[in-house]
C-alpha cells in the first residue's frame, strides 16, 4: 500500500513539475512577444526619424547616418527577438507535445471537412494492411483495389476541354517509339521497359510546357493524418500553382491495383501539402486512366486503348486520340482549361 501511495505522490509531483515548466515556457513566450512589440515600435520610431531627416535638406549627413545606424540596430533587435519567440514556442510545444497533434487535427477539421470521413475510413484500411502493427504508416503497395473500392469506387466523370496537339508531335513520337521498339523487340516485356515508353510519351507531349512543369522521378510521399507512404514513379508539378499529377505504373497490366495505389498516394499528397485537388495518372502504356482527388469525391476518365504491335502503335488514330486526351488533361491541370 505504501508503494502505491509513493507512486501516486511521484506522479502528482511529476504533473506539478510539468505544469510549472509549461507555465514558465508560457511566461518566456509572453516576454518574447512583449520584447518583439517593443522592438517593432522602436523600429517604427527610428524609420520615422529617418524619413524626417532625409526630407529636411538642412539636416547634415551625420544626423542621417546616425538615424540609419539606429534603424540597423533595431532591425537586428527585431531579428533576435523573433528568434527568441520561435525558440519559446518550440519549448512550449516540447513541454506539451500533444498540442502538435491537436493543431494538426484542427487544420484537418477546418480545411478538409469534406475529406475527413474518407480519410478516417482509409486509415482503418491502412491500419489493417500495415506491414507490422508497430509500423506508423502503411506503404501504398500493401493496399489492394478490393480494400479501397468501397471508399474510392463511386467515381464521378472527369471532364476537360480537348486541346490541339503541338504541330508534328504525333509523328515525332511515332519515330522515337519505332526506334525504341526495334531495339527492344527481342527482349521480354518488363516494368522498366514499359515505363520507358510511358515516359517518352509524357516528355514529348510536355516539352512545350517545360516552363510550366517540373518532372520528379521516384518522388517520395508521406501523409500526416493519412497514415500512408510510398513512391510515385513520376510526379509532374506546376511551377506556378504547385498542382501535382502523380503517375502510378500499372504493374503486370493490373490497372485496378494501379488505381488503388495512385488514389491512396493522392490522398497522402492532399494531406501533407494541404492541397484541395490532387491529380493522378495510371498507365501500362496501352491504357491510360486520369484521376482527380477532390474534397467532394474522386473523378475519373479512361482513354481509348492504344492498338499496338509490340510497343509501336499499329492504330495511329487511337494513338492520336490518346495523345490528345493526355495533353488536354495536363493543360487542364496547369491552366485550369
């Protein structure tokens, strides 16, 4: 019994110490904020004095230099105070770490109310599919289409305006694909080989958009609220607005599995980068599916199938229709067309 009482006393003492440390951190934070306010006031006064000094030509150069020196000193004071304020905030968060989780959950509640239910259901699946119960996150590849179909399977039609292809791009691509295909005909079809052709199509279609897009290969993605992580084969990012198109290759021609991994990854991107819309592409080169993960649901578009002899398009019309779809989809993402 005495041991229990002692343990209770120790716990209470620890709690009291923690509260005392938190109060001290709050006091330091308040002091830092007060110092920052004083420093900003002094900086405003110094700037006013400098303006008066420069406006009055009768003032000699020594006065102006002195005022400039004051401004420089007060700027250094503000910078130092800001560092102290940040340090105090970090100290408070370290003493009360659960506030980090609470702030993250508040951000989710405010910015992603429409997604929250979807994310909660997805996290239930991810918790079951984790490699081990001690793992904090679940890799995309551990999730199957049957796992997430109840969450993502009610697709809406993704619509976008069709754009004209850049002049000569289809013939240029056919020439490149013919060379690649001739060089690889004797070897068996591999995932790396398929991606070479997917990448060639995207690179040629987007070469006139090089000032708008950045290609990142093997891009890492990790959610915060969504407990998922993994790699996308390719992430295409808009330089101006940060919109992203995440590419998942359909391995072994399993388009359903590719869609599952792509959508889980898109949700992780939306979570970690606070994006309302995240776009995806799933392809095995012959088939292409476009996806859009939005607050109100999942949008999907499937292109025609490319008729091919090996990797070379035997049906040029279907090939051109697919190229138009891909180019138009990318233009829609980066230009909101």
